[in-house]
């Protein structure tokens, strides 16, 4: 399954902030967090990694950078990008709080003495590309889908 997000009309793109355009490119390439696309909204500051392959959207308040989710970057760079972002914040006299960062970042720092986790809610996550494997590996899910199909439930 391929997801497509609408791009602004060409007349708007040429007047668009280059940081927002670059952030959108990174989100479309590497976004996995449900808050990833929030970083292109007005009022959000954007930090880009030195390599230019990662972005973090955040707001600053009272010596704290509150990040809108986890860094958006190639999955294998999450730890390095997070460390780079936290170092940049520290150099600016700020600490970091990842808000709605979800499981991938939580797992990365599960045993970290330097990070504290405070769960305020839970959100299910899944990868649509893995749907065929998910169905084939889960007998209960297949039964629920068959039951819905037999009752005439359709999703378009």
C-alpha cells in the first residue's frame, strides 16, 4: 500500500518556507509517528540534523524543548539523531521532552538512567505494509474478519 499526501499547489510551493518544504520531504520519507506531520504546522520550530536527513518539530518553553513526537529520520539513525538533538538543546540551555513519542523511542530509552518515561495514554500502532503477514499470523484476527465479511461489513 502506498500513501499519498496532497502537495500544495505550485503557486503556493514557490512561496513556501524552505524549512517547511524540507521537513515535509523528510516526513514523507521517514515519518512513522502519528504526530510526524504536525511539524509542518505554523508555530512549530524545526531542528534539522547535521546530515540533513532528520527533523524534529518542537516548541520552547521555560528552558524546555517539547518535541512533537520522536525525531523523524531513517529508523537506523534514531539513536544518533536523538543524541544530536538533545546535545543541541543542551548547548542552548534547554532540556528535552518528547511528547507523544510512541513505542520506537520509548524502546530505545527503556533502560536509560538519563531519560524518564511518563505514559499519559496509549495508542495502537501498526504498519499497513505488513497487513498480509499480520492476518496470516493471527488466527483470531482472521476469524474476526471472516465474521465481519459474513455479516456484509465492507470497508472502502
